């Protein structure tokens, strides 16, 4: 443990510098360590200060909310509630599986008899300074009665303002819709993400990145080639020679093959190697990792639905492009418009996977995440400020990988 780095990470919380915090987490600094000069954790500190996004980042990076700060014997939840940080407290309670906190007088009123009893009608007389009206029944104890909008008074996790969970078929927030937006439905459009050096793979020796996405091809998809992810256009070249990386679908009879292309078509591994099959109208997960060595040579590994499908050696990795990252479209004019869905796209530092694995149906952010577009109603980057723009020819969809639909 590098104590200096840990202290700098802790002070990043105090200074409200989330990028510095994210940097040290990526460098492997343990968020649960307590330096003897501080005797607290970054999570306890950020909770007490009400740093909501920092709390989310620390939890996603493995911070343990049950650890007490050695100095005050206080957990993150206790720090948040002591300092009146209600949003952070609610976030931590949800993470820990605890019910929302209620005040003592709310609990008193909740237990009061209904209007059939004078005692019930006026139980709060001394507390509130007057005779209270009958208290609405709250069968699940979540603090919201049916007449106040609770659409399922037998489930404490269902109430106005609750977070929707994709694929469970439950209207968790009582807005009349069972599931949240979970993906982008493409017909003849795209999501365009402005160029940022952090999104490049490039041909620099020592670069290692993983790119992955959930997608579903519509059964009516036309053409013989479509593009899911496209980062090309280096030196104005929109063909294979200008490719940094591109995830393409190539027709193979009634199904499709996936090609994770990372260089010119003169290099078979870099451009043409395909894996499959990809059946239409079914959710699939694709991931590929690139490790660049000397002279723009290196290795490319591709996974399909968590199965290690191919590893090959290339000799000509494409350069960084300086162009936008496109989802569902290409700068090259030939591929047909993508007809289908993309649920989420994530770019990570290093090679995230080794052998076979089970893809997470809801890709999340952690210390290795460079960028993450969940595409659940917006094209915002959950990690940084690399937000995308959605064009015509796209719609938000409630279908997603987590629903299996």
C-alpha cells in the first residue's frame, strides 16, 4: 500500500475532486484501507459530506459500507444520517437492503387506529398541537399509503420514486409502466459520441483495452453487412485503412457473424476474423480485447455471449482516428442501416476477461471503466462527460438484455 497515494485519494474526497478519486481507484488503491494518520475511509468521509457521485463510485469500486471509521466508530450510513445527508443515506440504505428511514412521529401515526376511534383520530393531539385526521393505512410499512400513490401496498419496494428494475415486470415507481427504458431501437439512425482521446485504442505500444456491448438484431434486418460500433476515419480514410475499431455484423445465411475489426483488411486477424453464429431477435453480448505490442503488432481476443471464441495475432493495428464514435452506424457508406437494439456499451482499461465468463446483463462502472453508455433513456456517459447525441431513426425501448426479450 502506498500511503501517500491513499492519502491523496482521501483528500480528493474532501476537495470534491471525483476525477482524482477515480484515478487512484484505477491505480488499485484500496478504498477500505484506513491510514493511521486519518483513521477513516473515503466512503465514510464522502457520506458525511454528502458526495453522492463519490459514494456511488466508491461502492462500485468495492468500498465496504459496513466498515466503521476507526476514529469515531461510525459507518458510512451513520455518518450520512448524523450530518443530515438524506440522499446519500437513502443510497446506502438501498445498497445495504435496508428500508427507508422514517421519523418517530411517522411511525407513531402509522400505527394509529383509523377514524372509528376518537383515540385514533386525535392520537397526535399533544405532538402536533391539534386533532389529527384519520391516518391512512400503510400495509407494507414503506411510508406511503395507497391513497398517496403506493400502487402495491404489500411490497415495501414498490412506491412512487422507487428505482425501476429492468425485466422484472413490476411497476416499481408506480408510474404506470412496468419496466424502465433499457436500450436504443435503431431503424435508420445512430448515436454519435464526440471524439475523445480516452475512447481511442490506437496503435501505441502497451495499449490494452476491452470493448463490449449488448445487442439484438431485428429479424427484418436487411443487407449483408451492418455496423454496431464504429471508430474509423483516421486521416480521412473511411475504409478499413482508417479503422481504429469497428464491430461489424456479416450475414451468414439466416444468421450473422460478428467481426471485431481493429485494423486494415490487409491483415486477416485485424479485419476479417469472425465469430458466431448470431441469431436474430435474440440478445447477444460481444466483447473484444486488444493488446498492442511493438510495431503496431499485437493480439485480439473475441468473446461471444461469454464464450472465448477466438484469439489471433495481428501485425497492423489501426491508428487513433480523431473522429466521433458511432453506435448503430458507420462513416463508411456501404453497410446497411442497423435494424435492432443496443442495450449498453462499455470501454475498459486492460483485458477485462480471461476465459469463459457469464456476461452481466446490466453493465456497470468500476475502477477499470473508461466509458459506459447504459442507453437507458439517454446517451450519457456514466463515468465521464462523453455524452452522445441520438439522431432521428432511433427510439428508446423498454426491451433489454436483462429482460431477455
